[in-house]
C-alpha cells in the first residue's frame, strides 16, 4: 500500500479495495467456540497493519468469507460450521477492523465447481443457508431442496476417432414428443448463454430439479461447425423423475437428428 509502485494508483482512485481470505492463506479456523480462531486473528492483524499505513485514505474489504465445502488449503479446511461462525463474526465484529466489508457470496454457485461453488450464504437452489436448513436449524451444510439432485454428465462426443465437440445441457418447457420430435422451447440450463456447456472430453455436475416443476425435460446439444448447434439427445420427464445423485449421463454420437434418449 505504501510502496512507490502503488502510489500513483492510490492517488488516482477514490478508494482502494482489498480481498482478505485467511482460508486462501492456509490459516486454520481453530476449535469451537472459535473465540481464539487463528483465521480471525490473521484477518485482524492484516487490518491492524493496514490501518497504520492508510493515513485516513479509504480502504474497503471488497471480499471475505469462508467456504462450507471443498478442498483443504494448508491448515485451512472448508466446513459448514466454520462458514456459519464466520458469517456471524463478519456481521457482529467491531467495525474498526474493516469499516466497509462485502461478504462473498450470497449464493453458492451451481454445484460441480469445487471449492468455488461453496462460498454462499444460501445454497445454489436458495433452499437452505448458513443460518440453517428448513428441517434442521443446526444444519449449516446448505442441503438442496427435496427433488434436487447432482447429476454428472460425461462428454465423450467424438472420442475414438471423431471430431471432439463441446456439449451443452438445456432445459425445455415441454416433455419429449416422439411424434413431432420436439420439446417446446429450450434454454441453457441456468438461464443464460453457455451455462450448460460441458468441455470436450470432460465431466461436469449439474443441479437438476427432478420434480418437473422447473422444466419438463432436458435437451443436450453440441457445438458444430460455424454457428450450428445440433441436437445430440434428450432426457424425457419420466427419466428426469428417476435421476438421483448417483446418476451419470454419458454423451456420445448416436443419431444424426438427435432424436434419441441420452
């Protein structure tokens, strides 16, 4: 903050933002009741040092938080109890530590992104939160709502001598109709472009609503040549209802018109 290379940037900006994540630094959260948490002390030491340097210049905490699931980083462990405690710590601590701070994040991302999926206060489907689940006020793991499962899609389109392709999952407004070979209007699974993409020769998990209330069926397309995005296969409502957390869908060439079950 005080080094010469940063002076020009600081002088040109209205304020400076800093992201402080003890988790990313591999700092242990400690043991309940977390009063002497090394992670909290680490953040407070950072701000104590920074406050001595900033000379009344405004510095804000642009991101902070603790993940509820994911991979260990050094002595830091993702944990719903830690995430729950950190949320309360952030909300109630002395504002002198970081006068302006933004908590990361409001919602979990669509599951399947590793640690990056699990920083939210609320679960990806908005059902549960770090304040507890509807069925259990002490369950801070943010379980998905009933009827929501994590399904793995394995993209092997073109594997074994063909042209490798990116595939994409779409949600459709109607069930698969074998006569018209249609499913109503279909949209990227999370509502905006490329959210359903599955890279070449890779796997990806999607949060699927198996109740049929959110969408009636699923369609998988692949990215062809130019702007073409042909059908690959479909998942009808009956199959949708039977999906579980153990379900895996393998995507590969089957027919030229994509009028075949995945």
